[in-house]
C-alpha cells in the first residue's frame, strides 16, 4: 500500500519537475502586459533563453510585478525586471 502511494505521488511530482518554458507570441505577451496593468511592449521574451521573462519598465508597481511574477511562475519562467531610466540625469 505504501509503495503504491509513493508511486502515485511520484507520477504527479515528476512531470512538473521536467516542465519547460515555451516561447510566447508577441500577442500573448502583450495580453499579459495589459492584464497586469502594463503597456504593450513592456513584457518580452528572448528565444535564446525562453526561461526568462523580461519586464522593461521604469519603476513598476508592486502589484504589476506580482501579477507578472505569478504568470511567469505558472509558465516555468523566471521574471527579470529591467528598470528603465526615463532619460539622462541632469
């Protein structure tokens, strides 16, 4: 009985450990950006490292970061926040 329960548990755990990130289309990324209160084009993914999801924005709010982090986590990606400067310092 214990062995059967262990095998059943392994059947649920192992597939999630092997999950890989997928490359998302620009339309998908823009939809996620809008759903998280961001602008079109602020969420990006690079084909050379599809496990990384980039947020390119100047000072994103905590809610925006959390929303995008949750989506990235569900997609087996790591969120990378690139804080964009608004212009040259005076």
